[in-house]
C-alpha cells in the first residue's frame, strides 16, 4: 500500500478494484509494528487475545479493560494499517452501551470497531456508525455465542441459516459497515454473500471466494501449538523453534555454573 494510511474507504475500494484484502490479528506493539511493516492493511485487536494471549478457554471472559489495554499497546505502533478492535462479550447489549464502549476503544486507539451479529444488533451498529466510528461486521460462527451453542459450528448448511446470513450481510452493508468478517461459513454461501454485497467480505475458514481473508496471527505463524483450527496450515513453527532455542540455551547455562565450590 506504499505507506498510505489505510482508511475504511480504501478497504471498500479494494473490493471495487478487485484487490484481495488481507487482515490479521494483533495484540501488542511489536506484533502491530511487524505486521504493519509487512503491509497488512487491516490489523484487528481481536478478542481472540483471550485464548492465545490471556489463557482463557474462550472469548466470553475477555473484558473491555483488557481490550483497551491491548488496543493501546497496538496503537503505539502507529500503524499505516487500519487498526480495528473487538467489542468484547456483553459490552454492546444496548445501544447506549455499544456507543459508550466503542468510544472507549476509539479513545484507546482503535480506528474501527467490530461486534458479532447482524439484524439482531442493527440498532447498535447504526448508533456506532452515527457516532462517527467505522464499523466492521462479523457473521457466521460467532465465538462470543459458544457457551449458548455448545461448540464452534460451521454456518450456512441449512436453508434458513443461508437465508439469514444473506439478509444479515445485506443489512450490515446498508447500515454502513465498511467490511464484514465471515467466520466458518460454508464456502458456497460465503461466495454468494461476497457477490451480493458492495463491501468486502473477509473470510476465516469460509473458503477462497471471499474478498479478503483474516487469520489469528498466532495460528499463521505456529505460535499457539496447543490448538490449531482445521483450516490453517501454519507457515512457521514459532512455538517449536522457540522451545528448542530456549532448551539449548538453558542446557548451555546449566553446563557452565557461575560459581564453583
Ligand atoms: O477475535 C478474533 O481474532 C476475530 C477473528 C477470528 C476474526 O474475531
């Protein structure tokens, strides 16, 4: 992107110009700086921070204070990329909460916010956008609903799910979202949604025919080896190589005690 500051408008234009939109998660300053140097146009302070950094079993435990803390750290990298942040579980149940909490993330350095849902949270989405905060949608498998649903399940196989996803995506587009994450949506439905709306779809586990792709960075670089989603092929073995480097170093130190009797 040649050092240009990325705006929501540029992300929309990428679809019009048939340019794929890569996006990755970031949780701190060095990650944001590195990924920005690599030219990734959207960096998301995802609530996946709860699992891959904070050790929670799912995203429902992540607090707004934690999201603000990680957003501030990522924002200190002053990325050219558009820096978005997740509104965590329970922070956008009402219109007033959604706007107040989106403003807190914005004050922490987020240039856009994301929340999970479609027509069910449309008043909140409209109010966030009316408050001047760019909005990134999230449809399909919604991790913040995992406790209700009992597991992470692919969406769009049933006719009613297919129709609901399409209607939700159109509603978010009309409300003024600048892009929509489609998580674990069946690839034909993700492709259909991508053709049906004007803004980019950014897929995760939703097949190759979305307008862009997003991954949890730890999955891409093999930094969280205890769980890897089925659709990911890590491109590095960060965890295994780090463990080995540390083991070698610790062995060397162990063979050379500093004080001898
Ligand atoms: O929290 C997150 O990392 C996300 C991505 C999986 C899209 O929402």
